């Protein structure tokens, strides 16, 4: 089967029509038949576009398949139909899984649209060819199909909101003539939507909002932007039809013509809804009244409008009842007189006067509380107990000053009843010499002296479990590297620590790695760091190898004082990797070195039979001298030739020299307590 080929999209614009004129003997060509199709298809699309509008006709429900993939998204589209803004009829004859195309966003919301498209299919051979050597095929059919495209931009605002605004504007106008209001509504709609023919830049029909991260549709957003074509059946249902709810067995009037809840937002002024309240308000004989105020002149009735409940509440005000409102019977019979209170009503002035009857002499304060039995007053023979704060200094008798406070020991009491005071003093005379007390001693002592608090008591004081002597003194004795001296102030002691000491503060040394080959890993012997600290930190640095002294005492050149610290490998490609291993138990360190130079091809060494009586040997041969396998870690060589060529131990007389690529590294280490 030949592969389908997409047909070039036609422009969506207004144009004039032409059709075939048929007559006998007319020659019919491809252009004539295409003109016939353009005429019929174009008229049909214009009617759809300008009469019916754009949106979903039915169906086309979108669902997310079970195996949804964010990288290659697909959706399931149910059967249905739609009209786009160009008038194209989009039909999906069966439910199918469709790939999402367009500006797809895997990390945000995608607004899915259905788009009309055409594909050429069914290729057939031509009856006549331009050349007998060629076989020409043309597509025989054009299939009207669709695509699902994604966009990151949300659809335009729903026109239903604009229609509602137009309806509300027309209903709120001052024109009460129905025909004139309808004409105004049509004119306003024409000016906003039909003054120029509507265009169609992107013929898409919105279907759904896809959230790829959740793998589901956003139903709320989908319902917000869904666009439908309002066919005649739908408009009839919206305007006139009834809702048959068979689940409730009731018929509800919920459509436009049966909606009596003011669907057009008609104002009360337009329908003159309020006629009158107690004869006040608008009526056929009176003009419209916007509001009627209900109020109480003397504020005896509270009037509270409740707009939400559509009612006016009438309540008795808090200060509604005043003396002028009282009835005569209320003034004369509400209050009755007793023996101690006389009631005198004044009907003219609307007042009641309460008068007390003169009482007998009463002593209201006694030794204890007494509830009286007299019916007069409250009552006249009752007694109150003495309240706090009643007795003041002036009320005290001589007995209080003489006997209330007693002196003894070191305290002396001197009362003065005339002045109303009591003088308290100690009996220690100026000539007395109280016992001197050392309040801090080695052990706590409870004093027995009746003087002070008390003259012979003492407090204990311990420092690190040690107490002072009998005089309350502590002795400070200087230790090793510590001195104690008197300071400038009388109570100042200066404690100093001498420099030095027996503990090693820092330790250092040098380890030499000799005849190190490229990419070789070497490990030093165990090195004692000689520190007493349990935790040790180690710093490593490579020094220049010039001036290394051999075992025989030969020095190649003057010793270089240059050393490199820090991460040398970041700046020198040939610098080796260094690492230290600290053994806290044995108090040793071990240095590991790895050569970073690239591995070179094996070279040959001079042989004795060649020039100069020497022979060349491969690097591996030099490494295998004295064994069958190269050792994992080498220790430093014991001899360096004056020429700088490294000679392995035990091979001095064989004429074999090491690989010239071998290098010697001089590593300095520092160990400090961590």
C-alpha cells in the first residue's frame, strides 16, 4: 500500500464563487471538475463558518492511555465531529489513539486541539505516459482526516461571557420598549463581532488540557475553555424545553423561558416592582421611588433590614421604655413600702421617690459578726466584724507598745506610747569587741553564740576536693614550666607558663622514591612520626629532586631549596599523586605515590656488544632483574650513578642500566597533632 501524503493546506479567506456552465459538446478537463468541487465545498464551508460557528458538534472526548509516555505522548480520541473557524467539518469515525504533535511542553500544561487535514492516497497508474520508458502514478483519493496538536498558549476567552455582558447591558438600558431593546442588542453585537467578517488565522478546535507530569487531563481547565456549536436542538432545550429527571421522578422548569428568577437582570425600576408601603411609593399615579426609609421618631422600635433574607426586622430598642411611657398603675403599685423604706409616687412628673425611715442608734462594729433580727433598716441591731486596715497606729493602746514586742539577746526594745513608736536596737556597746570570725574553713561548723548570725559559725569550701587551712587560706604551688608571682594589685596573682616542654609539637622528615616509572604506584616504609598525640595530621610536599645524595656520598648538583605545597596536580601535569596513611596504634605514617606521566613505548638499553660496550634492555627487563615478576612496591635505590642514570642494586657489573624514563621523587612530610 502506498504511503499517505499530506495535501497542502488551503487558505481560509473570503472569495467569490464560480461554477461550471454545462452545454452539449463541452470538453471537460481536470480543472473543470476541480472547479465543481471548489464551488460545492466552498459554499458548504462558508455556511458552516458564518452561520453555525466553530466548536465541537458531538463526541471527541479525550482520555489519557494507560501507558502514557512523556517523551512520545499519545491520547485516545473518541468518535465525534467538530467545525473549525474555516468551516471544515472534522470527523473521527471511530475511537483511536493519536500522537500529539505541535509545540508540546513536557513540563507544563498542554492545550490540545484537533486540526483538519487532508491526505492523498490510493496511487494508480496513468492511462497515458509522456514516455514509454516511464511508469507514472498519481494519487486517486483525498482523505479528509485530522491531527491532534499541542500548544503552550491557552485558548481565547469564551464568547458566552461577552454575550452575557451584552444581554445585561441591553437589560439595564433606559429603553423600556422591547422591540427597541432588541434592536439595540443586535446593533451592539453587530458592532463588536460582525462589522468586519471574522477571520481564521489558525483553524483549530480546542479539546482538552493535558498535564504530562501527572499523566492526566485537567478537567476543570478543559471545561473552562471547551467550545461547542449551538445547534437547533440545543438552543430549543436552552430556551423552552423541560428537564425530565427520571431518577427523582420530577419535572423541573430550569430553562430560559421557564426561568422566572429574572434571567435578563431586569431592574425593579424597569418593572416597577415596588408599588407602595402603607400608601407610600410608586404606583400608576406616582413616579418611581428608589427606596423607602422606615424609622421610629423616638427610637423605641429598632428597624433592621436583612437584605440576604429579604425582610425587615422590627425589634424593641434597648432604651425604648422611658419614664414618660410608664402607666399610672405601674407608678402606684409596682413598688411597696416597708418599715425602713417609704415609697412616694409622683404621677405628674412620672417619678417614684424612696425615703428611709429614721433608725435607732446602732453600733455597727463589734467583737464578732452578728446578724440582726430587726425589721428596720438593714437591720438596726446587726454588727459587722472589724475589717483589715481599720486599726491604724493612732488606735493602738499603751499595752501594744509595752508587751507586743519583747527584747532579748542582742536586740533591745524601747516603746514610746506617747509618740506611738517602738525603737528596736542591738545591745552591743561601742566598747564591745565581737569575736573575729573566719567564715571559710575546711569543714562547716554550727555556731552556738547568741550574738549576730552567729559569731562562731563557719562555712566549708572545697576546690578539687581540697579545703583551706584553719585560717581559710589556700596555697598555690607552681609546677613544671609554671611560675606564680604577686601582681601589682594586693589581691592579684600572676601565673605564667615557660616556653618549651618535653612533648614534641611537630615532626618532619624526607622520604625519597627512586627509579619511579611512568604510571607506577610506590609505597614507602613505615615512618615513626615521634608525636605523643593520639590523633595526627600529615602534610605532604614534593621537593625538587636536584641534589639528591647517593649512598656513596656523590652529589649531582647543589641542593635545591624549592618545595611545592597544596594540590600541585592542579597546575603540573607531571606532578605525582601523594597520600599519607596514619597508623594511630603504632604511631607511624606511610606515604603512597602514584606517577601521573603517560606510559611510553618500551625502549631498548645499550648492550655490551653494541657501541661503548653496553646494551639496551626494555623497561620490563630492567624491572625483572633478580626475580620473575616485578614487585608491587619498590623501596628507594641505594646508588645513583654520576651520569644521573639509575642502576638497580645487584646489577652494577652486568652492563644493564635502568629505563631513562625513570624518575626520582623527594617527598617531605610534616606531622602535627590533629
